């Protein structure tokens, strides 16, 4: 077990905590935007799903990815975030 007083461990954990908080804030902001988009689509009678959008997002982010996350990892991340967003947007609409 790592010594919790080790300054390298403390610094890394503090940075990880800050990154986790930034990820949480970004996901929550994304959910607000997705909810707004879904409400607009419903009001305008637009289809809820753009069949190719998810793949276009994956491809765009793979091209922008400087690493070390792999291309497969980018795909997994995008699919997970979109699945979570869809589920949470549905929950918000049903609330």
C-alpha cells in the first residue's frame, strides 16, 4: 500500500480528484444541453435520433485525440457518455 503522506501520491490524487470533478461538471452540463435539445426536437416534431451522429462524434474525437487514450477507448467513452445522456434525458423528461 502506498504511503498516504507521499507527496507524489498526494499530488496525483489531488489532480485526479480535480479531474473527476471537471468530468462530473462536464457531464452535467452535457445533460442540460441534451435535455434542451430533446425538448426542442419534441416541440418541433423532429426525430429524436440522428442515426449517424454517434459515429460522426466518435470519428471526430478519434481524429482529435492526442492520446494516450486508444482509438477504441475513445469509442467506448463516447458510447458510454451517449448511453448515459440518453438515459438521463429520458429520466428528466419523465420527471
